[in-house]
């Protein structure tokens, strides 16, 4: 299950933070690191700095997957949590570190999941948050709430590893839980296709005006993310939209 939990660093400015985050991951049994457009990471100097700060977790740095945008980093993930203290206009459900760990670890039994961290200076932007289902915050001293990326990664990874220890021991799950067929949830790419389909249908019905769309799709996206539809429910929604489009054409 830990192998299905992905840490995503978005537009990281300092390569040393990549190495420190990798070290934090490895101490807690996580290994899948994605880097979204890290600044100047192509240089040997930057990679050496990351390797230096990773200590004995240089294997995670070397095997990290580098992509150009957040969507490509999480498109196969069913649950995506953004680590940020800022709402930036997106009304995402808020989790603390323990709740985040429980949510991610449970879903990781059958699916890829991701925990997303923004750049050091400004954090995640609206475009990033629109791809996430939850917002996670770490309670801190209100007079000095700044945490560096490695500290934040360590905090969440520790809570995830606690979940792992809690459920992997003998007797952690009762027989009813073990015999339940886990639900299959749509990944980010499937949800993105649904939102495109929904936007097209609402535009065709005249509910959304392309020239003045307002915030309708943003609100609907937040609503459906909060609903946590499984794949069967998503297919029902896609079928309803297809039926509406068919009626409009007839």
C-alpha cells in the first residue's frame, strides 16, 4: 500500500529541498516521488545538491519522475490531497495530517493516490488546487506558521506510516473488513474527462454561457470532488449527460 502513495513536489525552487523531502519519505517507507517543473533541476550542480541533502535516500532522487505539469503527475491517482494553508478561492474539504494519512492509506489499497506540495515561496495556485480533492493543513504556532517543504513532507509521511503500522499488524482488520470488495474510484484523468463532458452538456443546454461562464464549473467541480463518486456512480453520471446530449440532437 505504501508503494501506491505518491509525493508530488510542484515547481520546487531549491534542489536541496528535493533531497530533504526524499530523505523524509524514505524514513517512513515511501518511495514514489514526482517532480513538477522543478527550477533548474537539469543542471548537475542542482542534482548534486539534491543528492547531498538526501543522505542515503539518493535512490529516490535518482528514480524521481519529472513532468511538466501537475495533471501529468496525478492523472492516474484517485485521491489527491493538496498540502497548503491557503484556500485561494477553492472550497476544498480540509483535513489535518492524521485525517490525510487515513484517507490516503485507505484508498492506496487498490489505487494510486498523491500528496501534493507547492513551491517554497508562494505555494499552490488555483490551477493546482482545481485538480485536488482535499486540502490538508498542519496545525502550527499562529505567530510563526512557516514550515519548509521537508518538514511538511516528514509530518505527513510520519502519519501515513503510523496508519501502515496500525493496519498491517495481526488483528488490525476484522474478517468483515478483509472480505469486503474495495470500491474502485475514478482517477484524475477520468474525472477531468467527466468535467469536460459536464461543461459541454451544460453549455449545449444553455445553462452555461461560454462568453460568461462565471464560477459554475468551479463550484460543480468542488461539489463532485466532495461527493467522492466511485466508478459506477461516475458511469451513471456520464450516461445521464450522454442521454441529455442525445435528446438535444434529436
